[in-house]
């Protein structure tokens, strides 16, 4: 877990938004695997925000369904490309929900 935190920190420090988003996403999956759901939510939320700020709205959309209440904490993407990505990723979203 410490390695993920270091990766997130370095990416943020050097303003590598995509790398920070990816490190947060991977840290979120790792946290899920070790049953730290609260920590994983924080990582996924940050990854969502970083992907959005980087312009990867479709990728950000794939993170939303990880929790039923996820949309309470972040604004859902309203752009057309988000809807397309959402429909294309329906199967992978179902698999992610089964992990939780």
C-alpha cells in the first residue's frame, strides 16, 4: 500500500495528472482486495476527479458504479462521450460490482 501512496504523491508533485489518476485507481483496486473499502472509496474518488480534470471522461465514468452512493460525492459526467463509454462498459461495470 505504501508503494501506491508514493506513486500517487510523486505523480501529484510533478503534476502528472493521468499518472496520478491511474495510481489512485490501482490503489483503489488493491484496497478492495485487502477489504479496506473506505480507503478504496477515497482512492477511486480521487481517480475519478483526476481523470475528469485530465479530460478522460469516459474512463472516469467507468469508476462511478463501484459504489451505489458514489454519485453523491462526485458530479456525474454529462458529456455525450460519457454516455457512450457507459453503455460500452456495462459488462465490465457488472463485474466490478460483483467484486464488492
